[in-house]
C-alpha cells in the first residue's frame, strides 16, 4: 500500500509541471509550404501523439501521425532545415537526446513526408 501511495504522488507531481499540448508552425522560405507540428497527451509521462501537417501550394493537406517522447515541442527541439524550395528535413529532439528526422518533399504537384530511419 505504501508503494502505491508513493507512485500516485509521483504521477500527480509529474503531471502538474509539464505541457500536455504543443504547437510549432513553420513556413518555407518561398512562402508556398506551411508545416504545423502538434502534440497532445493526457499527462507529462506519456508520449505526445504528434502530427506533422503539411499544406503545400494548392494541394490537399498531407499528414503524418506518430508518438514521440519529448518534454515539449517548441522552437528549440523542433527544427526545419531547407536545402532548397522543395526539400526540408524536420528534426525533433526527444527527451533522451535522440533525434528523429523526417524528410519532406513538397512540389506544386505532390507532397511526400516520411521518417528517415538511421
């Protein structure tokens, strides 16, 4: 019983201090591609249910959904690196320091988004 009480206290304390929702918006250098990274979770111990939504040119929205363990999703741990007007690498640093990378190819005729596995 004592251990259960301690566990409940730890869970309650850890869920009080962190974010349960986060949003990062980004626009490509040419202004034609909008990227929104959102994360939601019920408490700070869980992973964020994360969505990367891409709206490019006049195309329908593209979306990638995954889970990521991070303390927050913000401009410090979510980075956008454009190599040209079509190619972007989206990097998200996790709580353990590991980084997950996603490749985006956005042209006037198609949008492709996928995780880069190392």
